């Protein structure tokens, strides 16, 4: 019966009111208190994150990079796993997160570890300042309507404020090495278009960015895939997969993947650096 029941649940979640109630229930159940984790800090809200099973290779890479980079800019901070990792290593962090349910647990996780001075920016990042609707919830909230099969008429939406990464950082951290992690569910190109000065900083930041080609996009493909990579390639950044393989990625690879409609890099997450 598992198959039919799973299918029924999937169909029910396509009904806007059912999807809304389902996700609100999940949010309420995620409010358990912080527990000690293998990461070396206390954390609440997600069992996989607590256990160390969530993005294990990416998190290991961030830990390694934070030996060289003094500030983490955590774009799409969610519940604060990467922000808390940076703080546990004695690094500064800016947590960028617009979703109210995530912000509640992000603040709780920082407070549970006594990190009261961590900067939280309650905004989305885009090409220009303004306002937008954020669709969905949890780790899948997106500025892209219909992301990850979420119904077009979903009630799971929030009005949020938008700013640019350039405006958020301003002239701060001049001369410092920034590590910028961005996991923003399809809105990467807009964020980068609002980060032109940041891309040109010296020393150049390292960027860990999730970029999907076919996964989760409502039209079946990311129309901005190659253009997103080009924001880095045009400025002299090199790219590799952000997993244990650390596979180099070239402009020719990206053009080929976009043309064939399939990326065989072995990862959705990429590290860009100079």
C-alpha cells in the first residue's frame, strides 16, 4: 500500500488548501528544542541537519574553506546550519533569510549557542531592490512560482523585501576574504546581477552556489543556466563541483550540458574561486 498511499499524499498536496495546512503542520512540528550535534553546536528543527546527513560534502568543504576565509555570507540561510558552522569555528557570519518560519528557528539556533551578535538580514536577494512573493516553505521556498511542483495557486506564499548583495555588503569587509554560500532555489542569476561590485572585489570572494539545470524548474529546465555560470567565467573565476570529486567545470561543459538538457557533473553545487 505504500505506493498508492504515497501517490495519494502527492495528489493531495497539489490542492492549495491541503498543501498549506500540510506545510503549516510540518512547521509547527519542527519547533522542538535544540539538541547537541556532531557539528559541535546545538541545533533545532531538522533531523537530517542535526544528524550530519544534510549536504555533508558541501558542509565539509565549507568547514575547510573557513580556515582561509574570515566571513561567511550565508544566502538562503534556512535554519542556520552553515551560519552556526561558521560561528562554531570562530568566524563572522551574515545570515540572509526571508522566510518567517525559518527565521524563528534560525534565531533559536543562534541563541542556543550564545551567538547573539550574528547579523541576520530578513530579505531576499535579487537584481534590484523592491518586493516579491516567496513561494513554498522549508528548504524549498523560492522566488520562482511553481518551483518543485508547488501548485501555481498555492497559499504558501509570503510577501518579502528584496535588496541586492552589493547594497547589503556596501563597503564593509574591505580587504577581507569572503566566503559566499547561496542556496536560493532558482533565483541565482538575479542575485548575481545585483552583486556586480561583490563579484569584482579584491581579494575575490569564494562562492558556493547551487545551480540546477532541470531539477525543480516549473518549465522543466533552467533558462538561465549558462548565463548564471557566465557571471563567474566572464570575470576570471574557475569552477569545480562542491563535492568530494571536486571536478573542474569549464564554459564548454556548461554550454554542452545546457544544449543536451542534462548536466552530468555529479553535483548541483559548485565552487567558484580565483
